[in-house]
């Protein structure tokens, strides 16, 4: 019962917030392409930063943020320059 109440409350909160349109339109592309970007970014950050807990947490958060920025940037460039190709690789979900 508590879980159901929490889910209803969470749904009401999410329902009131507005998500930027770029996140909605690029979600399929982001889902399919993030695996190819996350690994190299994480490897580079771990190699460059010192090996301690603070730097490892920073590398984890920075990997997340950089991956989203690179994927959405690539999506915008592909949408403007090659929309048909983008439609093919996302299964027509643009």
C-alpha cells in the first residue's frame, strides 16, 4: 500500500514538471548511442584523475553529464545535416 501511495505521489510530481523537448525527441538516439560513448569517457577520466574516492565520484558524475551532452549534440547535428540517416538509425522515431 505504501509503495502504491509513493508511486502515485511520484507520478503527480512528474506530471507537473515540464521536460525539455530535446530530451523527449532524442531519447531513442541517446539510448542506442550512449554505450559507445560512456566507455571511452570513463576510461579517460579515470586515467587522468588521481585515484581517490572524490575523484572517482567526480568521474562518475562527469561521465554521465558528458555522455548526455555529446549524445544530444550529435543528435542535433545529425537532425540538421542528415535527417534521413537519423530516421533510419532511430527507427523513424524523430
